[in-house]
C-alpha cells in the first residue's frame, strides 16, 4: 500500500480542486479518529502570482474569527511548496436561502469592521455546511478600503461598476455584489450576465427588472431594497452592511415568497 503523501504536518486525502497554478486538497492533521480535516491549498514552486495571492489573503484575513467566515489556520512552506490550511466546509451545493443571505451580511459586518473589502462575492465563495449555514471563503482578491479593485479577467460575476473600472473600493462595492446575490436568491436569475469586457453598458443602465417583475407571485417587499443595493452610483447604495441588514430584516417582516 502506497504511503499517504504529506505536506508539512498534513496528510493529503483527496483532491478538492485543481487550477492551473494551485491545488486544493482535503487533508488531515494528527492521527486516529479525532484527526482534524482541513482544506489545504498548495501553490506550486515558482508560481509567483498564486503564491502572492495566498500571502495577500493571509495578510488581510488570517485574523478573522466569525462563525460565517472560513477560518484560516496556518500558512507555511515545505519543500518549496507554499500551503494554506483553512477550515473544510463539507456540505452539499444547495441553493442559498434568505437565512443564508442574512449570514452573509453578518460576515460582511465583521470583514468591513476590519477595514477589508472581500471584492469577490460569488457562489463559489459562499459555502454551505452540512447544517445549511453559510461560510464566506476566499480572500485572495480582497482589498483594503480605498485600494483599487482588481481588473476582471473574464466573467462579470457580481462586480460593482467602480470595481470593473478599477477605481478605489469601499464597503459599497461588496454591498452591490451582495445585492446581486440576493437578487438571485429571490428570482433564481442573475440581475446581469456576460463577460466583463462587454458588460459596462448594462451596468450603466439603471433599469434592471425588479424582482417582482421577474418572479410573479414574489411580491414587492424587496423591490426597493434591491434597487438601492444595485444602484450604479454608489452614493445611492446602503452605506454599511449593518444598514443593509436592517433594511433586509424589515423587508422580511413584510413577507416574501421566493421561487423554489
């Protein structure tokens, strides 16, 4: 029987993801039935960009301690391979709920209180555990408040217009992206789609369909909330995740029936 491969103190179990310049493994620390499982991200030798992104994420987010944020445990290098051990979220890929969206806003309250913008809120980074609770992951594109947004490489995702333009970011960029997440929860559709290079015209168009127009029977409780969250002019958006949370809770109390 082949001896399990190890990286630092971790034993590799199975491959979770494989990208061009890094791999993420399910790994374990310790021995026996009580051994802890982690997601172990590896940066191959001489891959400067991905190594820089891992170290950037550690610098900005390693200190975060919140039930709705994936915890970073440790980062080190072994035999030329840089590795980052984080909490392993092993739930299934269920659709996000309104309760999950509230958890996302609570996570953003914590992130923003530490002067950080996540800058990459999309489904791949919103993980659900076995109990259905949300965990915000992947801070490799995070910025400090006031730093320029990273230019998009391909998909539009949920990026705010100012991030697409490479302008300095504040918390309202994340709140725009969160509004796009909520729109998808309510309607089952994205508020806008396409590649970044061709999407600026629609982002200048302030007349995307209201959720109640996309999903008959939904009701209009969330229409004004979505309109403010997705305002193209950030001065018209919510000023903080806490403000967004308060308005969200009020909308929920008025009643809503999301699509199934």
